[in-house]
C-alpha cells in the first residue's frame, strides 16, 4: 500500500532564463519515493515555507488536505502576512501535486465531482497597457482577436488629477477602447483609486462597455464597495484574500460580479474550494488570478460552472512558462489541461537547492 505520509519539504530553484526579481523557487514535498511541487514563487515565500512550515508538513497525510491546511495555518499564525499566506498556499498546492502523482490522477480529477474539462477558457490581461494613455488601438484589437473569453487592461489613476476629472477621463477611455475591440472590457485599477474616484467613475461610465472594474481601492472597503455596486457598476474583487480571511462579508456585503481569487495567495487549492462553495452559493463566479494559473486551471477544469475562465497575463506568463519542462498548451484562448498526474507541471530543473 502506498504511504501518503509526507517525509520532508525542500525548496529548489531554477535560475537559468530568469531575470533580476523573477520568481524562481519551487516548493517540493516528498513521500513514498515521489515528489510534488509548486512554483515558481519568490525567494521570500520559498524561504518562509522551508523555514517555518516544514515541521508542520512532516508526518502529514498528503491526501488529508483539510488536516494539512489546518496545520499549515496554525504554523503561519505566529507571523501572519501576505508572505505566510502565499507560503501556505504553495505548500498546499505541492501536496495536491504529490497526491495526484501518488494516485496517477490529475489534480482536476481529484477535485472534480465528475469528469473534468479537457481545456479551460482564458481571458487575456495586459495591465501595463493603461487605457487612459493608449494610443495604439490596433494593439488592443490584435489581442482581442486572439479567441480570449474577454480582455482586461490597466486603468490607473494619475495621483495629481482631481477626482471628477480623473473619473471622467477614465470613463471615456473605457468607452473608446471597448468600442475599438467591439466588446466590453475588464479594467484593473490596481488599488490606485480613492473612494471619491470610484463613485465618480460609477456615475460617469457607460456600463455597457465595462466587463468589470477590479480592485479600485488599495484595501477592501466593504462600505464603499457596496455603494459602488449599488450604482449597477460591475465590480471584481478578491485577489488579496488571505488564508485566514473570512470571505463571507466580501461576497455578501460587497456583492461583486466576480471574485478574482488568487488560488495560492488565498491559502491554496484546499482553501479555494471552500471559498468556491460559498461564492457559488451566492452566484458569484470565480476567475482565478493569473499569478497562480496552474492550480487555477485545475480548479476551473473541475468546476466549470463556478469558474468560467482563468486569467492569462500576456506580459508575464509566457516567460514563467519557460521554467517548466513542458509549458501549458494555449490555443485560441483556451488552455489544455496537462495530461500527466498531479498539477502536470515539472520545473525545468530541481537539482539546485535554494540558498539560505
């Protein structure tokens, strides 16, 4: 009988082909002669997983995901932070990968109540392309023609602009660009707005050209978000959900049109499935954040009714995919589910231990 007892956790790195500041570390967990991994993650996340969470992982059952998550969250509560939440999620996803490899199943197979989808729709994001300063509409049209479910662009507010002027200019930019691509666009404010700008934008924009406005404020402000959604403006939030954060208020009170959950940042696939049940019960679809595209892909393949599409970050993901032995298969706006066990992604090299 195969033992699912995790023997150890380690961190390795893939440096070849990476640039300064690139994520390059992979978290690995080992059991029964097999290894499960997740990455790439930043050095701070990988070192936290190795130095703080390894003892909580050792001796755990790789198939008991809820029990392991509880142990990881307890260990991380000594110093709760975004880094600790990401580390918990990385270890959780590595354990799912290990579970899949030990049972010769994909993670989507382990998650799904039925047969998972063989491929998943994706939407394209290009956040460095700020719509208020976009003069090349052909570039937008070229991306939109790629078969994506929809596209998402940056919509940052210039700090010196008065609220009403900033809101009006951004509203007109959204309308101009949605007209150019012939479809509603999603926009991400990346937390650069104030409540006054958000409310002024809601009053100014033609909602027909807007798929959603994502993360306008630097922190979740449920009172303001409720006022924004009460205007009928479509809102997307959730990228910053922490592994110990209760998302009930965010879903019930803010009433977003979409939850852009980061599968690793929220605490991993185990935590994401808990949040998915709550979101689905309130008819809020989840669109996994692109930084965690691999576990997001498996979640979407397992629960297509609750997870309509994953984010594909045009300016970053192609380079990240070079860190894997076999990159994800992307074709006309859809991503194929890997046909190997676990998460289906193997780092190009795991021979170099991460330095202390």
